[in-house]
């Protein structure tokens, strides 16, 4: 079974009711043990002084775009032969970073009703603050709120 999540990127010091500057939907194996290394990788990339823009650690829209660029599979990935070093990329045995972390990622405006985790990334100039939430449901299985994972 797939574990779906959403990742929200915010400018520094958002209120709990703030709308994110960018929101992504990630399908398949998005438990914290998988998603946190992905976010840490993007944080490290954006700390670097890239010309002509400089570090982009505090830019939530840039962070979301970088996440999609780094981890989304190409739209035609099923149609092309996926091999690395002669080994099939998606056979469950290739242990590369790409095999473990790439997958379906979508830009979205809404909270999806089938997520199991919500990650809120506060993009500060010096470091990111990442909070993890799980949804709470009403009797009809509609999301009514989120509880922070401690």
C-alpha cells in the first residue's frame, strides 16, 4: 500500500492558519524516514551560493520547484528503458538514491483527502524548520484537522 503525503513550504514565521507559498503532493512511501532525507538534501542544495541568485534557503517557491526537479520521475518513465549500470532501475534491487526517493510528485492547491502525513517546511535564511502532522477525520472520513507528530 502507498503512503501519500503533502509538503507545504512557507516563508519564515507563518501562523498556523497561513496558506503555504507552495504545496506538493507526493505519492508512495512518504513516511518520515523517507521524506526527511529528501528535504534535508534540498535544504543542503539551497544553502549553496548559486550564481547569479545566491543561496535560496529562504525562498519557499524555489524550494518546492527544486524538490520537484530533483525527485519527480519523468512523465514518460514507463515508456523508456530504466537502467543504471546495466541493472533495471525499478526492479527493487538497485539501491541508488534515485531508486529510493523518486516518484510521483504533483503541484497542488488543495489538501488531498487520502494523505497520511503533512509536512510543513518553514524556509528560514539560516535553516529550515520541519513540522510533521497526521490528519484527523470526522465520521464520514473527511479531514477535519491535523495533529502534530512529536
